[in-house]
């Protein structure tokens, strides 16, 4: 399983979008050179453009903790906090599924899910949904992570599609309805901002 850092950034002033994106892209270039960094995906919410979400995958929690302790990270964080509010959700990757066609996929959805009951049943249902979605035209990739402590019963799913229509079609699947029966779902349709989708060992696949 891969350690996954999920950060939600909300602009304090929507006019600062360009400044934030420039700082963020500089930051992730530095992060990519850190030991243990695997990949990341940053998106901007389509319906709330003041909101950004970044998922970062690391080999071990210790690798990310070492980055947090560095002076460079602290300097970057100080700059960010001037222009955005940050919600951090350290998580553990549970599943990664790539479509046969591969590629980046510019239509993305981030699902924030909250499970009040059987977590194993939910994970099984989400795996069944992702497997069914992978058969649809336009599917690129899917990732599922479980919150470690910030969101009790919380999961985050990232799905990548070649079009928004493909993502909408997936939500009509019976397997998606089964997921929605087991979890409260908040879906954030989003657009690609930055990310390398570097290969790494599948977690729990």
C-alpha cells in the first residue's frame, strides 16, 4: 500500500489563483525530487474554481515526514498559507486500477466518501464499481485511499476519464449505486492542473 497525502486548498481570494498555481507548480517540482516520492495528481474543481485538490503518493509515511521537517517545505508552506486555507488528510492507498488505453485523462472526479458501517463491504463495493467502470469507453484510471485519522470512516477516490460524459455514464452503473448505498458521497468534478502519473506498485490490487 502507498502512503497518500490528500490536500484541499481553498483560495482566500479567488483573484489569487494565478499566484497560487505558480507557487504550487514550483513546489511540486521540488517535491518530485524528494526520496520516496512516487507520483501526484493536482486538480481544480470545476464547480468551485477557488478549490484545488492534490493527491500525492509516497513509498512510506517516513519519507513524507522527512519532507515536512525540511526548511524548504516550511518556507513553501508559509507562502501557501498566505493565500489558501489548507485541509490535510493523510491516507493509505487501497487500490489502483489503470485502463488498457492508459494516458492522463483530462476529465477527473474526486469523490469524498464517508462510511458509517462495514468498511470492508464498502471497499469491496468500490472495487466492483471500479472494475465495471474500467470496461467503459473513456476510462483511464482509478485510485482509492482511506483516511488514517483526519476523517473517521473517510475515503477519497480519484477517477480519470477522457471525457465528462464517460464519468457521467459510470455513475449510472448499478455498481456505483451499490457504493452510494454504503457511503455518503461528495463528488468534485475537476480539471487536470498538474501530475505525472508515474508508475508505482499497485496497492491491494
